[in-house]
């Protein structure tokens, strides 16, 4: 009997030791591949938000962050790299890189972020459910409200210039929306297209003297060259309205109204975590940034003064970021 009790005690201690060792062992790290189309403040903020969300949720993850530098072929190469690495999950930041991942990856969950229209981009069949192994966060921007705000600041605007990337699906979709809003508001729509960021300055120069204002959407190629747009506009003495506040703080943009892309990254990170914990992407509909706190409005009163414009008090009051006398104030 004593011998049996001794054996049972030894067995119990062995099991307990194994359980303790197992509990103490860190969880196997997951590899997250992140592909962004270009590097600029908004997309960089998305990546940071994703990483911080996983870190704060105690997810043991390593990140392979890749930048396609605006090149579609590079985006495809990155997707092939992730496939050969067999990453646990891939994130496509912006439409072209998300498309490259969807077209290449097999058996690997994909989460898109900062994609304007995931349905037209061919990423998912509808906004109410994900595709096979694909879901994510959209940054469909309020084009009509942005242009209406521009008209409140500069009521005499008759012609709006728009620069967009002809090869970027989200940019083409937004250009169509801008054109439609201009038609509704009886404004002349003056468009010019680019294929890479190096062409943006010349594109701005071709329309600057033919328009009363320039509107820039969440076009990653154009936004990455925002300094060039702002410089050309300043020389032509016309305002720039942007849909990307994070890329407008340090440049001469009159107003910028758009999403907080860091918060978009956090929202994307939450979807990543849900999938890592077993949720199927196809059961997850597209998510949108709908809270007032998700949106930022930047007003540059120094630019307004140089252009001889008066920004209505209610717009200044609503702004979360105000640039005045060379100083930036965040509310």
C-alpha cells in the first residue's frame, strides 16, 4: 500500500511539474506580415496602431513590416515573400497592397486596413461579410462634407482641382465621388492624374492657375507628396483641402478633415486578434470608423491669413488641431 501511495505521489508531482513548466513557458510567437503601399504619416500610424494593439493585448507577435514604395510589382513580391514565409496572418495597408495579398496568399488570413472601397477593389463580396480568409477596416472618406466645408471657408470657389493616382483603385473611386459632388454643387471639376509621387508636383503645377482650390483625397501616392502640392498652391495663392490630417500638420494645407489613422490601426489590430483567437474572417463584416472621436479636423489659420480668408468661428471651434502664429494647438 505504501509503495502504491509513493508511486501515486511521484506521478502527481511529475504531472504538477509538467503543468507548471507548461504554464510558465511563453506562448509560441505568431508572425504578422504587414505590407503598406508607401510610407507617409497616415499609413505609418496604421502600422503603429496595429503593433500597439497586439502589444497591449499581450499577444506574443513578431512583425515583418514591408514598404512597396508605391510600386505594384514590389507589392506582389512582398506578398510572395509572406507566402513563402508562411506568416500566420497578413495585413495589407491601403488598397494595392491588400489586393496583392488577396491575389497571392493561399491559406493565410488577410486583414486589410485604410481601404476605401473593399468591394470595388475585389477584396470582399460585400460590406456585410468578409471574403474567404479576408476582412478588414475601410476608410471611406466623407467627400461631400469636406468640399462643403471648403466652400464655407471660400464661398467664391467655382473650380476645384483634383490630383489622383490613375492606377490606385481607391483613388479612382474617390475621384468619381469628387466629380459627382462638384456636379451637384455646380462647380467645375478640373482633374489631373499621376502614376507615382515624383509626378505630383508637375501635376499640381498644370492645374494650379486654372482652379480656385485643390482637393486631395486619401490617395496614398499624392498624400506622400503633400509638401509639393502645398508649395505649388502657396505660390498660386489657392487653398488646399485634404482628407488626411496626419499628413497635413507640417505643410501649408488650409484644412484637413479625415480619420485618426492611429485609431484605425488599433481597430485593425482588434480584428487581427479576433482572427488569431479563432474567429473566421468570412464571418466578419467590413468595419468603419464611425465615432466622432475617430475623426480629426485640422485648420491652419496662418494659411488662411496669407490667402485673405476668414475661417468661420464654428469650424475653428470644431477643429481638434489649429495652426496659428507658427504654433500648433491640439484640443
